[in-house]
C-alpha cells in the first residue's frame, strides 16, 4: 500500500521528468563561433603581423563567453588540434572511451567574422631641449573592425556592425625613445573585444524590459554585459514587422520611441534603470532599449 508520502514523491518525480525536456530546452543557448581573423590589404606587413599575433581573437572569445548569452564553440586551430589528440586517445586501449567521441562536436548557428580595417600602434616622442638624451614620450594604439554575423544554415549575413577602440598612455620622460609598451596594445584589444561582444549580444538579443515598477525598469543585462552606471538608453515600443514587398525580407519592426532611462544599479544578471524621460506607465515588459547613436 502506497502511503501519502510515497505518493507525493512519485508525483514530484513525475512532474520533474515531464518538465526536464522543457527545462533543458529553456537553458539551451544560441551557438556561435569566431572565424579566423581577417585583415585589410591596406595594413602594412608589420601591422598585419602585430594584429595576427595579438590576443584579439582570444579576447573576443573570452568576452563572448563571459557575457553568458551564447554557447561559444571554438574554431581555433590550436584548440581543435588538442581535441583531435584527445579523440585519438579515446580510441586507444588506454582510455575508457566515455568521452571525446568523433563526429559529436556541435555546429555553430552563426559565425562571427571579424575583419581588421585599420590599425595603429606606436610611440610618439619629442626631444626635450637642453636635456641630453631626454624625450617626452606617449604610447597609443587604435583599431577599427568590421564585424559580420553569418547564418550557417542559410549562408546569409544576418547582421553587420563596426567596432572601434583606442588607448593611450600618459606622457612620461625617458632616456631615449624606445618602443611602445605592449600593455597599451593589450588594453586596446580588450576594449575592442568587449565592444564587439556587447554589440553582438545587442544585435541577436536586444536589451529587453523584463519588469516595470513605478519609474524603475529591469532589463536582461548584468554586470558582465558592458552596462555602465549612469549610462543612458532610449526606450522603444516594438511594433509590427516591416516586410519588403518586393523581396519578402524582414526589415525589422516599426519601433516607436517612448522615453529614455538611466542605469542606476547593475546586478550580476539584471540591470535596473530609472525612467528620465517619458511616461513610465507607457513602458511594459518586452519593450526594447537601445544606446543612442553617436
């Protein structure tokens, strides 16, 4: 005879089993990979070498991974070579064979293609009069990228945007000119990677209102998604899809601006903003936030 307690356990277990597939589907993330870095022919051979041996692609992958919006699939040659080695080991008589199976790697739903359009890195120096061998120096770096999002099923470009980043050191007095500090280059690459990851996330998953209380609104971005205290956003009400009558292409939605909001608190997974322009009562769950175009 089954007791009430046992019946409760069976009921909970049954509910859990029925909910598990849906739960698994709910937590599945959109899969992306980053293609090998491309560089414009306008760059000099030295510039190409500096960019291609930099940490840019690794920084981009880290920024996308840390944003937690996507499942990042690596396509870096060194990483894939290590996976191949492990797969070969899995087939040997030394391994249990319970992992590293061949033909099981996931496919990316989109590929992020990054092209370096311009790049500079160096040190400027000015000789100080009346001081032998003394120079006032400053290091700087800048980079401009063109980013395309490629749909791997249709082979179409589903999004494209530019990314720019720059860094500069303070001026200092040095004996001789010397070379630029590598830390400035690393800072610039990290900035570019962070900007790229934020725009990628905003393109595929727009910043969306998930709750409204009074003048405060909550959105689906946290402290690792580039949100900044005091940053201002424009709030839009999404409208009907705009379809090109000649091609049938979806050109986006007829969004209507309804107000502005400022970031007041950044939590690990959500951000709180205060409405600074417009009627908060006209803002609802599902509305979109976009950064002002500069």
